[in-house]
């Protein structure tokens, strides 16, 4: 299994060296290889055939239905990104994806207060679209045990 190439669209390298690709399922894939593992943030299961993924029920412009399920999927994504190509995607690839990437950035070493700005600088300038998404990131950051964010 390979890591993402930074030239692949939407790939960000977290401070801990892990690379994750953010995208939207409505965007054309082009020549970007498929991920080894993906987390899909959608109102309905996208049922992507032939791909290992976790589906998180998260409707557009909202918060995820389950913070616990979302964090479990993001912890898995962060862990697997050390050795695999991991992709995070919603419909358009901006709001929900940017919100999830902000949490991954915190897991990867970005200070919680800087996470949204970091994702906007490194991924998409409009990432994290709503105030409630920004509040959710702050709540999740506060729940992460003083920087010891990986389970076990």
C-alpha cells in the first residue's frame, strides 16, 4: 500500500506526517488512484462498490448524527493514514469534509484553536461552512484527552 502523492488533488499532510485526501463524491476522480480506505460523510450510504469505507450519517450543512461514530471513524482514518491512502469525502468536499479534516488536523498535532484556519490554508479556503460545524470542532477538541487523541 502506498501513501498519497502531494500532487494528487485534495491531499494534505498533517504535522505528524500522515497524508489524507479530502474530496467530494460529486467531483470527478480523474487520474487520482482510489483510496485504500475512505470515510464518507453523507446523509445516505453512498454504496461505493469495491472499496473499503466507513459511512458516517451526516447531512449537508448539519452536524453528524453521532459524534461517537464520527470520532471512531476518524480515529480509524488517522491510524490507517500512517500506512494507507485514506480519503475523506462528502458531497461537495468542502463543509463536512473540511470539518472532519479539522478534527484530523487536531489529531495530527494542530492546535485546536488553529484547526479551521489550518485546513482552510492547506485544503480549501472555504472549508468548514457553518458556525455549528466550528462549534462542533471545538467541542470535539475539548473532549480529546489533552492531546492523547488516539485510542489505546
